């Protein structure tokens, strides 16, 4: 159903999604430029308009944070999103990345952190461990925990946190001289 402003009833503002919404976060290698932001908006609007789970519409929203992180959330109160539907979201983000030569990463082998100038860096885990060993990263360094699962965690400051308050502490504890 179309509304007067051209949006459909499926469009929902990210801010309107409930805290228990499921969330996925993808980080780009670097900040998007305005043309890439515009292209991402068109791509996400198209994908989310058609996104289904077992043939039924889902209630998603998305936001680009720091011009580098794509945050997708789904209100699962009425229906859980199936594994196949989640895979289709991954493929849609990957397809956008390939078409635009943007490399989006969910988590896994990359670490996103704030450098001493407050800029955002993305490096692989071995390189991050090297920074820790060199003393260039500490338990107080701000990292992005792209593994959080709920929108409430994103909104309540559990996404951009010091190493000591994230999975990074456990993964890199031996280099920080701390017990996990």
C-alpha cells in the first residue's frame, strides 16, 4: 500500500523498531562517500521492500552509522526470520558490496576499532593482535562489537565499547596480560 509521501506501509523508521528487534551489523573497509551512501539507500530500500521469510513480509529497518556501518534490524515479535531469509540478506549486502567495490564485513576475521585520532580502522585479527603486543591497543581502546544480536544492545552502548567490555578482551587477553 502506498502512502502520500511515496513510502509504503512496510517502510519503518529504524528508530521505531522495538528494542528486542534482532540486529546484524556490517562494517565497510572505509567510510562511504555520498554517492555510495545514496546507492546503498536505494539498494536497501529495494531489498527490504521485497524481503520475506517463508513467504511472509518481515518488519525491517536499517541505518548507516558513521558512514561505515550498515545496521539492519528486524522486529521478530510477530514472526522469526528464517535462516534462508537471513542468507538472502547476507547475499544482498554482499551483492551490493561487489557491485560497488565496497567490502562489507560482518565480523569474523576483521576488527573495527578507533585509532588514537578517533578515526575508525578495520584490520584483520592477527594485525590487531600485533597492535596489542606493541602496546598500541589496550583494554581501554574502543572497539566495535559487530556480533551483538539485539537492537537494545546497539542503542544502549554495547556496540562501541572498550576492549575490556567486548569479546575482544577474551580473544586478545593473552596479549593484554589479562585473564579472560
